[in-house]
C-alpha cells in the first residue's frame, strides 16, 4: 500500500507540532538526524518495512500515537 510512510510522517509532524511551524521544523530535523528525510517520501513512495520500523520508534520516542 504505497504512501503509508508519508502518512506516518505527516501524522508524527502534525501531532508533535500542533500547527507551530518552529516545532514542525525541529521535528523534521530530528527525523533527518535519525536517518529519515521527510521530504524524500510522497504519497506514491513504496513502503519499506525498515523505514516503517524507524518511524514507529521515532513516534514512540516523541510520544506520538500512530
């Protein structure tokens, strides 16, 4: 199901930032530092189980529910 990674990234950013652009930017930066570039994934990107696992770990660290 293509696009799952993009939806997960958007959910993490939305829940974490709650509309605050500064927190949105820092959340994206944290993802990049952990090896996931949010700008690289689109709604048509293939789902990679490794990336999905990393996103679940990042969400848990940030206190976000996916």
